C-alpha cells in the first residue's frame, strides 16, 4: 500500500464515521449540548468537514467545496464564508444548525474532493513543503496527517456526545 493509498483509506474512515455518527439523529439531538459551553454534534461534524475542505483545497490549489458547490448558501450560517469553526465562541457553536442530511451531503462532497486530489498525489510529493511559516516547515504529508488527526478527534467527540444523547433520551 502506498502512502497516498493509506491516506485515502484514513480519510474514508473519517467520512464513514462522520455520516454514521449523525445517521438518524433529529435536529434536537444534533444540537444538544452536554453543558452550555459544549460543542454540538452538528458543529463537530460541520467543523471536521470544513477543516478538511479548507486544508485540502489549499494544498490542492482548488476552490473549497463549501463555496464551489454552494454549501455556504445551503447552510446559511451567519459567519464569514471562510469560517471553519476554528476559534469560534460558544455562541457561534450554537448557531451551527443543519439537518443530518445536509451535514452528510457536505461531508461526502468534501470526501470526494479529497479522494480526487489524493488520486493525483505521487508519494514523492508528500515531502514537498506547503507551509514555511512553521519551524520545521510543514510538508504535504504532515499537513494531511494533521487534518486526519483533527478530524479523528472531532469525530470521537461527536460519538461521545451521541452516546450521551442516546442515554439521556434526547
């Protein structure tokens, strides 16, 4: 298995897990907060898709799915179109309200764009520096693994909240 194939498999697990965690949930369950400052399942899945979309589009040199396919308009969030959820306040987290279907559609579209990009990546490109603002500079491989790690953490959080929602009978 090549490194690019390994990345495709890992991103596939994020897409599968992301759609599974929201499957069958109501709007009330998607927006349930364990406490007033906690992230919702809706925000967590939106954020993990936004981070993947923004980061992969950046290294691929193409427009984000968020804007290219009209998801910014479909979600109708009161944020700047470039917002990914990073650094958002508790109030902003609570403003992310979307159906499970819309969240799943966006996550799938983002995943498809990621796979298209990874199809064209050759293993030697993974060592290419994509961000020299860091010490050491960030390579393509490190950036993609960073996105996967962030997505996996948020997916785990969403699954944890889903378990609470189900036990609480929300």
